[in-house]
């Protein structure tokens, strides 16, 4: 249905391609553009200042800009990144790859050399010197849902529309290359009167009917069911539909680390965060022994890292991915998440559910009051910070101990959470905090943006704090200072390795160093310090940018991570002892015992662990 957008914005009958792109972004609710200027994108950037309510953020480097666009998208469902050809886009590709891995909608606009230079294969700066102007375009194709270069005069508008539609509906990055000579090509502004078609296309009714019948049959028969909410619920804007599912079923409901914030954790059915082998015993008791699991918005069916194993054991596990679904060994292709969830809701008959609700264990256990002079430990800090969160907060955690600590918290209603559990690029959270802060300001409700970042991660992307100050953004930054890369120390079990150490900074001087004049910087190192901080009503107000340096022991971590480390260390000691025995035997006995050792590995610990180095014994 046509709208009179041209009239509303008082646009002339004809506009440039650059203006067309920016107005399309505005129609999708995008008001902040991230990136850095360069010779080949500046003609496009000039036009940003002519678009009502649109802002050019101006980042400190392209990688941080990609992180910021990602964080912005996780609130607004689409982010825009603009870089220049070659050097700029390659600097950003790590951040773009993270958006691809974690299903984040992103439009990456790359300013390219003019078409004439490309055709003549001229030797230009920012090239490899071989006349190949599409090499970076090809590199980008592996971390983009769609790639395009605007070089066809007949399809400019339709190609822009296609790129934006794919990025928004598929929730993946899209690469859009614009030769610098194309930015000022004239288009009819009337095209903007026709909204982008964001509806789901090409539905398969037969597959849908078969799927919903199978799911409901398994659901109705279940004696020990569970619902798990994953990342794609927020990515595809299905929080309300998921809420309806939780309300209409009496099942216990959990979230994954990437799904945290996608449901109301104050709901009586909420049981905590499922982190596979690192879940709390209360969570594993329910999930691991369920006979039916419905995973809404699944990003992964199983996940292995050096720290934990993530999988669903139930025989009847339904996985609702973004564009297909699985039940047992059956795959239902081309079934969009929104369609699948709405089908289940439409056909669900709650009276046929056999399961009867059981009491859900408290997610947060009450902690005893400690003496004020006791040094801070991670377990206590994370249990206390839960009580400081308030409805509407946007919480961002860095890859590292913070990503594990936040899982033991229970959020107030309407709290949103941003983390990068799958891609795990260290330093991501600072850029994401910038993007989320812009998005929060655009919402108008002024929610608090709260960042938890380690001292090591901060040193990778700290420059973006200056961009926050430049724009008057007011995040509350908790700097978890454990003197280096603690999570790597724990995972590698070499706590004295020098490569885990970093140069100590005078962190409380970061804000004024970057030009902040209205700020709050504090340091806490004891229980009394921390309690005074979170009980201070002035500190809870997001009226200025704030940084709190939380001093923690170098080998301290949240409980799940510590328990995993201690258990792994014990298992390694037992295995080392068995290896010593092996060396004392002759070759025949060695072979026999090696087989026995391999067979018994699972019995040593109740987690999925990797012993790649054992194969060389």
C-alpha cells in the first residue's frame, strides 16, 4: 500500500541514489549510521546531513564501527555500516563476520572507485595493485547473506530495496558496493511512497500442516516438557509471540546465553539459563531429563567450546530455527520462525496438555551478608548486581568472565541483554555499547545502558569510549579488573603464562583523558565499597557517563566457570597419572591400556571434554 512519504518529507520529484538509500534506511527506523569517512564514500556521507533525524556517528576505527552497528541492530533489528573500499571494509570484516554468525541484520555499504577506473583496471590506492576491484567483494560474500554492486542504471532502486529487505528479514549482513560515480545518479522520489515488502514469501502449506501436527502431538503426550528461548526470538522481533506461548503452556521455560532478555525472567515458569554442561544443577535436572523440548528461535542445535558442551538430549526436541525447523530426524525446510510459532499458537489446545506444573527452583539463591572489609569475589558480585538491575535496562557483557557471570542473574521485566557468545570477539562489547546507547536514545524512554567489560577486553576497543563522550551518551560501565585475561588463564590451565598479562592502566582517568567533563568514576574493591555503590540512589541514575573499576582476584571467576576449571584440572591430573602408567608398559600393553583410557574418558567427568593432545602419547 502506497504512502505519501515524499509529501511528508517535502522531497523534490527527483533525488539522488545516495538520498534514496538514506531515506529507505530512515523508513526502517535507522537514524544513526556508523563508520569512517574515505575518499570513495564521502559523497554519500555528505547526504546524511540532509536527512531529517539522521546522525553520522563517526567512529574511531572500522572494526569498532562494525561492533557498534551490530549492537545498534540488536535493539533496532537493523544497523548500517559505511566504510571505504579495501582498507576500510577489511578492517570491519571481523565485526561483520560476528553479525553473520549470530544472525544480526546489518547493511554494509562500501564506497568503491568509479566504474571507469574499475573497467580500465587502473592502479589506485587501496587496491592490491593487480587491477582486481572485486577481490574484497568476493571475500565479503562468505559472511553476507547477499552481495551486490550498484552498477546497473536500470535496477538501482530495486537492488537497494532487495538488499535492505534481505538484511532485515533474514537478519544477516548484506554487502552493498556503491561506485563513487553512482551516488549522484537521479531517481524518482515517488519510489519511496511504496514501502519495502517485509512479509514472508513462498510459504509451503503442506509442510506447515505436517510440522504443526507433529509438534502438538509430541507436546500433548509429554510428561516432562521444557521450553528454551534462544537468540532468534529477539533477532526476528518475536518476543510477544513467545510470551503468549509461555502463558498458554504450564511448561518450565529457560533461556540460552544468547537468548537472555528475550522473555520475562520474572515469570513464575522461568527456571534460569541453560548453558549446556555449565548449567546450574537445578537447570540441568529439568532440561537434561525432559522428554520434550521446544527450542524457540534456535541459533544452534549443539555447540562445543574449550569451556563447555551445549546440546539437547531429549528424544523429542523441536528446534525452531529462523528459516526451517527440526523434530527428531525430520527437517522442515523453508519454514520461517514467525510462521512456525504462529501456527503452534493458532492450533494449540491447552486442555490436551498432560503435564502438570511443578515448583520451579529459585534462580538466585540468597547470599549471606559478608563483612564490609571482605575483598570482592565474582560469585558474590554477580549475585548482588541482580538486585540493582531495573526494568527496561539494556545489559551488555563482554566475552570472558562477565559472559558467564550474567547467566546467574535474574533480570527484571523488559530487560534486554547483548552478548556475543558464539563469535566471541574480544572487545566487541565496547563498540556494541556505543551502538546500543544510540539506539536507546532514539527510543525516547531513556533506558539505562549497562556494560560489563574486562580490563583486557577494554584495551582492544577503548577508543570508542571517546565517541560516547563526543555524543553525550551516558552508559554505566563496570570495568571488571582481574589483571589480565582470566578466562584464558582458567581454560588453558597455565595461570602463570606471561601472555595472559597486560599493562596496567590508570582506568579512572580514561573518561577525562577522552575529554569527559561531566562524569562519575569510582573504584570498588571490598564488599562495603560495592554495597555503598549499588545502594547509592544517585549512582543508579543515568545522568552522565559512569565508570566503576571493580577490583577482583586474577584467578577468580563466576561459579560455573570455576567449577568447570577445578573439575577439568582434577580430570587432567587423573589422566596424567594414567599416561605415566602407560609409559611403563611394553608396546602391546601400551596399546591395550590406551584403548581402555580412551573408553574411560567419559567416566572421569560428567562433561564433554576434549583431549586432542592425548593422541600423540
